[in-house]
C-alpha cells in the first residue's frame, strides 16, 4: 500500500488529503467535500496548472508583456511551453485578453495578454 499526501487548493480550507493505492484502487481521505476528491484524483492522474509569465516585445517602452494561459495546461508541458514562449517576440500593439499564441504546445490552450501595448 502506497500513501501520498497533498493539500487541496480548491477552497480556502486547504484540506490535507491522503491518497492510498490499494490493489490498483485510489482511496481518498481527509477531504471535507467532493471537490477535494476530484482535485486529488486529477493531481494524481494528470496534474494541470495555470501558467503566468512574460514574453518579449519589440517595443523599447515595454520590453516584456505579461501573459497567462487561458485555462489550465498539463503540468508535464510547462517546460515545453516556456521554451516555445521564449521564442515569441510581440511586434504589434495588442490589448488585454488578446491571443498571443494559439494552442500552445498542442495543449488546446491559448496564451493571452494580461496587459496592453497601446
């Protein structure tokens, strides 16, 4: 039997959830609600994250533009996404919420601006 502990981040309570593997089955304990179990299951099977970072621009007054994922991306793709974003240079004026990169690293998630260059 293998046990792993994680802290749920779906609400402010921050339950400490224990996940045990018994005969190929996942057993959850310590969560105060169903959302905690769903979070723990996702975290064990296929963890996802939101990503915030910056990309380079061609504008001297604002050399970098803050961006974020429009949704969550697989945790295992974060380094690949960062490599892809390091090659991007924004050359046109864009605004908050506009797409910087579509379907980043094949995740189905877009990268959007969180500031504007206007």
